[in-house]
C-alpha cells in the first residue's frame, strides 16, 4: 500500500514563501514520477510541477515557473515544493501524486496518469 502525506501548508502574505513536503510510504519510491497539483475553490485541478524519478527532468506550469522549485530526496522518500514570491492566486489545496514508471527521465502533467494521491494541504496567500 502506497501512502502519500503532505505537510507544510499554511497562511502567508503575498511575496512570502512556503515549503511543501510529501512523504511516500512503501518501497520503490525512487521509481516513482512525482507531481504536485492544486485545486482552488470552484476551479478544476491544475498541474503545478513534476519531477522524474531520476530527478534529471523537471517541468513546471507557466504560472509558477521561476517561482516554484520541485526536488526529491529518494533516500528519504520525500519530494518537496519550494514556493517563493507567492501570489494570492496561488491559494489552493496542494496535493502530491505518484506514478510508478520504468522511464528514468519521464514526467507527467496530466493528473489522470498518476496512481497515488495525498490528501492535500491548504495554502492560503493573503494580499
């Protein structure tokens, strides 16, 4: 059974920073593509960032490029999302997701591709 648990959400003023973490239980974390998604009230879930299991490939939504950074620590079964220069429009529930793959450099931006999801953590950015 694979479980994902996010932490690090909270309330921050515009321009501030937050660091989200996602810890994955179970074996073979190093063979999972990891992604972050978010969903604001009344809106559809949207892709934020993804990282291949080799960590050699990362990809970001245009809306967060240059402000957010995804990284992973395979020995600790953890993926993080460093969020800087936060804006009120970044307010959402952020969820991490995992997909097992044999392709070391692949990443996925479609949430339908992912097999496992965390419960989400709230990020609120005040203006």
